C-alpha cells in the first residue's frame, strides 16, 4: 500500500472547522486546523481534492507506487491574500474552486 501525508497549515480562517479530503472523488477523511493526516491508498494514479461547504481546492493528480509516499500541504486563500474582506467575497463566490490550495511538498 502507498502512503499520502497531508498537512493542513494552521490558519485563523476556518480554524474551528474540519475540511473533507477526497481521493478519486470519494470522501475518505477529514482534517482539522494544524493537523497532519496519513492516508493509506493503493499504488497508482489518483486525484486528491479538499472541500469545505461548496468551496474546494484544486484537484491534484499524482502517481504513487506501492510502498511509496507523497506529501501535500493544504491551506486556504487567507494565507495568500492581503485583500481582506474583498478576497473573502471573491473566494466564496467566483473563486470557490480556489478557496483551498493543495500543493505537493
């Protein structure tokens, strides 16, 4: 089996809420603020996405072999924007599919 490690950055935005984690379109776990999750999946090509309410992250497609590991970081728009309330309005409406950000570490 392969391992996927996801670290959620500790942020003020959404700090009391869990974010759902999806692999290949299926919800497999939730992650809390500042938490790291280790997920066991089969080797092969997969997609990873995070979701909170109607807002999502980018979809990351990755390939992992048996007995290999991949590491990702999860954050929200709040870490990347200094526009305050204007950014929040954009990201919960037009930018809802970019509200969260998944990057391979």
